[in-house]
């Protein structure tokens, strides 16, 4: 191991859905990890045994400085934030505070402490309604909701801080994250589920009576929206690869995270039915405001920049792991 591989990594939001999978991936690689999380949407039980949790706010600079010093942090992976798009439309200032203002505090604390590596959870929502597919990183960023804007502003703070200070970063723009740890150690536990595959899993397990397809009159092959679904464990591996990239002295990067292929809502739901062997109760509803017809990642840049090979890209694997996790949640009560 190089010196930096022995340093402890700080994962903000590590008790949440994606962060907890990244903690597992880092631990599987033998890395020392500390989680900072306020448990607002995350859960203590998502953090594996032997991983320290600092329970607190990612905007608390005194806590950050103390945590950096106490644990000898060399890299920050920043997942903490608010993620519900419609809520961001209703409460924009809450989203700018939690996602942008607190990221400002975190980046500033890193600069002050001389922490030179930063990995950030960004989103395809920074692109808004792009008119060309696949969406590469050169596509103009035109977010159409405060959530996307709050994330894009953090990307800008990182870009400008990296130009001015001894800081290198990787911003990963996630497309549609889904699925669960293949070993059943973590998965999505949303109080308010909005994601298609999560809602389908809740319907399969009887927690919802039926699922609504938000519009079947889009200009796509079957009329429903197309998305690039990425397995959360592959996404976690991309973070480990980004960490290695920075440790090896690699330059700052903004990278899409997807597979470069899309599935329609109907195709996803057909896969759910195939995996369960049962019909899924569903009906066609109206379009949901702000949904782009199709989002598919351009993945040339991540392929060329990171040493990352997806291992769970089959839609069947994504859906089956999400269903297995949901069944586990229901059994646990
Ligand atoms: N889920 C997706 O499809 C998706 C897509 C694109 C980007 N992202 C980004 O990935 C990151 C993680 O998302 P997720 O799906 O795991 O969400 P999540 O809600 O499961 O995780 C967020 C975590 O951050 C913690 N947190 C929130 N505000 C905090 C604060 N002020 N201080 C400390 N901890 C705080 C929560 O308790 C939770 O554990 C977010 O930044 C999100 O914007 C998610
Ligand atoms: O009950 C449902 C839920 C969703 N959908 C549709 O399924 C597709 C996917 O929706 P969803 O799973 O909510 O994901 P997106 O709206 O595509 O947004 C996700 O993906 C974005 C990046 O692509 C991220 O920025 C967001 O945080 C994340 O929620 C969309 O066409 C929805 O209209 C339905 O038809 N019925």
C-alpha cells in the first residue's frame, strides 16, 4: 500500500443508501473509514461493525476540523445531502442550505486542513432536459429544479477551489441508481420512496396496492421514459476507482456514472414481472412534472479515466437485488 492508501477516508452521508454501499466497498478493500452523518435519512444499522460514526452535521466546521485531525483524514467522499427533487421545488432554500451551503463549509474545512482529495456525489439532474443522447460531460448544464442547481453549484465550488488551492476532486454525475448489495448487507430504505425500482419492490411486497406509470405518451419506443439504471454496487466501485485515481496523482475530473444504455419504464416493470413470475398491479397515470423523456449517460470519459469494470450491469441483477433487499426489509419489520 502507498502512504495515502493507509490514510483514513471520511465518508459523509455514509449511513445513507449510496454512501453505505461505498463504505462496504472501501471496507472490502481493507480501507480505514470514518462516517459522518446526522442520521436525518440514514440509519446507524447501515454502517458496518467496526466503522466509526461521527454523528453530526456536515456543515459544522468545528466538528469537521476535529474529525479530520483525530482520524488523520486524507480524502473526503461527500454523499450527505437532500435528494428528493419535488421537495426541492417546494423548499428550495432548504436544499440550497443542505446541499450547497454545507458543501461550502466542508470544502472550506478541507482547504483549511490541507486535505487534497475530494470525491463528490453529483447527479444527471445537472443536465436538465438535454436534447441529444447519449449525454456526455460536454453537454450544457441546465438544471430545471433546485436540487440539480444545488449540486451544480457545489461542482463549481470544487472547480474553482481546485484551481486556487492544493485540492483535486472527482465529481461523479450519477444517472439512475438502483439495486442493493449482492450479499444483502445494505439497500435502499427511503421513508418517502420516489424511485421507480424501489416503488416496484414495495408493490411486489404488498406495501403498495399498485404502481402508476407516469405517462405513456412520450416520444420514445414504447411511450414511457427511458433511463440509464446503474447498480449501486458498481457505482460504489466507481468511487473506489476514483479514489485510486486521485491517490495516483490523477487530475480533477467530472465523470458520468451510468452504463450508456437505457431501459423504458415498461421494460423495467416487465423485468420485475419476469423476476417474480407474477403480474405487477399497475396503471397508466399522467406525466410527472419535470421528467425528461430519455436520459442515457455518455460513458466514454469514465471508461478512459478510471480503472472501473461494472460487474452487475444486467437489468435482471439490478431488479432481483432490489427485490431481495425489499423482502428482507419486510421480514425484519
Ligand atoms: N439516489 C439517487 O438516485 C441519486 C442520484 C444522483 C445523486 N445522488 C446523490 O447521492 C448522495 C447520496 O444519496 P442517497 O440516495 O444515498 O441518499 P440518502 O438520503 O440515503 O443518503 C444521504 C445521507 O446523508 C445524510 N445527511 C443528509 N444531510 C446531512 C447533513 N447536513 N449532515 C450530515 N449528514 C447528512 C443522511 O442522514 C443520509 O445518511 C446525495 O448527495 C445525492 O444527491 C443520489
Ligand atoms: O412510481 C413511479 C416512479 C417513477 N416512474 C418513472 O420512472 C422513471 C424513473 O424515475 P425515478 O426512479 O424517480 O428517477 P428519476 O426521476 O429519473 O431521477 C433519478 O435520477 C436522476 C438522474 O437521472 C437523479 O438526479 C435523481 O436524484 C433520481 O431521483 C421516470 O420516468 C418516472 O416518471 C413511474 O412511472 N412511476
